[in-house]
């Protein structure tokens, strides 16, 4: 975006209310034509909204979010393959499955944490399929890391990989790019206080000056 376009987007966002928390300053809008729902990035999980972290970073409200077509088998054990906790007996926003083997069920939060830790080694925890598993997870809003798996030796991770350094908001409003960061002010880059694997500019996630920490929608 040009500087003028960014300022216009900021002005328009200030007039929009989040359909989840009803507060103003919602910077993300559903990309479905004709849908006027807007929301804050931190509110997305509560509203079952999906943001695709690739390409043009499309975002969807709960009504227009992509849905998996697979269905659990009648005899299937409703246990999360990752945490071994109970999952729903239907595929939903919170309960996902592997499109390859259709045997692995997992919580959305569990597969997202695995994706961030596995990095370039991300694959189905049950059948170890990487394609079409990875494509399906990206489509469903799971964010992948381009780093080596966290369980590999730290010696294999270069200094540039030690700290996340870009804004991951669905719509980055910073005129300097997603990688631009300042020491303070609206373009200060905040890292998730839990995983440090996602970041946002203060303004892009509508963080107030009294905010002391930020947590991504995964955590």
C-alpha cells in the first residue's frame, strides 16, 4: 500500500466495530464479497474466524470460513492425536483432521502449536503425510514456520532465526512493510508473550498505549 492508501485504511478501520467484541477499530474484514463483518485479530478465535497466513493473507468470518470435507468414522476414537484429550465427534473449527489418512483428529490449538514447533518438518502426526496435509492446514488457517524443527540442535539455527521479526496481522497497516519496526509508537513490533513465534505492530492489532503484553490468537 502507498502511504495515502494506508492512512485511508486506518481511517476506515477506526469507524468499524468488531462483530465479536463490539469495540471500534476492527482492521480485518471478511474477504467474501458482500460480507461486511469486521474483527480484531485477537478476537478471531472467539469468533471462529480464519486467517490464511500465505499469499494475500485472506481472512474469513465464521460464516464464510473454509471447512474440511472429511468426516470422522463411526468407530473412530475421539481422541486428539497430539494431546490425547477428547475431541468433538464432528469436524469443526476447533476439531480438525488429516485429509490423507483421515485417522488423525486433533484440536486446532494443538495442531497450531505443533506447526510452529515442527517448522519445515511439519506433517501429519499420525500418518506422517506432508502433502496434501500441509496444504489443507494452510487453507484452514494454520500458520507454518519456515524454521527447522525446535527439537533439532540449536547449532542448526542461524542467528537471524532467533527472534521473529515481522508483523503477522492479516492486514498490516505499516507503510514501511511487515518487517519495519520502531522502538515505540504505533509501529513498535510486539511478539507473542507465550510463543514468541508471531508478531504484530501495535497499531495493526489495535493495542493501546497501556498494553504491556500481547498474545497471538494461537496461544
